[in-house]
């Protein structure tokens, strides 16, 4: 009885799709949708969905990485660098973040910075 009442209230409030973090505003759901759009070749839609996921969870490592990669594909290196830096801040030694960031720095002849990222 109580669960039916809760679901009824959620539906009345327009929250049925967002209940318990499983709706369209959920970062993981947005991330999965972005991957689907990317696989279909809809890169701009995928980028927007990755960015929406990041807006809802700024520490979402995989969304940051995929967003950075898409920015690279669009030759938007400044935005890519930002996403890789943010991902590296979440997981300092993760190769998925550190390697592309180091490559961007090497491309700009910032060898010291790249060396610090990659370590000895």
C-alpha cells in the first residue's frame, strides 16, 4: 500500500523517471546514452551527453575521459586538456588521463610538464 502511494506521488510530481537515481538525469544513464550516440557517429550529441553527466557529477572519471577524447577528435585541444586535467585530479596515476594530457603538453613543447606527469 505504501509503495503504491509513493509511486503515485512520484508520478504526480513528474518524478517517475528520476526516482532513486535511475532516470534521465542520472550521470550513469547520461554516460551510457553518450556512448550509444558516439557509436552511432552522433559526436555532438554524445559530447553534450558526456558534458551533462559531468555537470551532474564533476568527478565522473569515465565521462571526463570520453569527453576529452571527443574534444580531441574535434581538434578542440584546450577543452580536451581541461577534461584530462580534471580526470587526472580524480585519479592521479590513471593512464587514461595522464597519457593524453602528456601528449598534449609534448605537442606544445612543454616537456617538463609532460615529464612530471609521466614520472621517472
